[in-house]
């Protein structure tokens, strides 16, 4: 077998599988998990929204405090809202 370079996370998963710690997915749940995985990996879509200048300034300030771009803050906030 070829020596494949694995990341630490991949090595941890492989070791867990070898120890029998991972559970099989029931066939009834497979479609559900498949949809969730596809949605998680779906590409981002660009949208346009209109918000007040004051709100945008507040978002940018909050994002700066969090150390992230304001678009990322908006996206993660919306994701938490719908999840």
C-alpha cells in the first residue's frame, strides 16, 4: 500500500476507525446526512442588501473587535439565525 500523507485530523479519524469507535450510519439516515453534507459544502452565493449606514458602521466596528471581515460577521450571524 502506498504511504499517503495524512493530516492530523485524518490520522485521528483513521485511528478511531481502527479502534472501532466510529458508528455506521443507518440507511434511513443516510439521505438526510447526505443532504446536510451537500448543503454544508455548497458554494456561497453573492447577494445585495440595503442597510442603513449607521448599521453598517456598527457591523464593521463589531467585526473589527472580533478580528474578522464584516462580510464574514454578517454571513456567520445569518447562518446562526437560520440554523
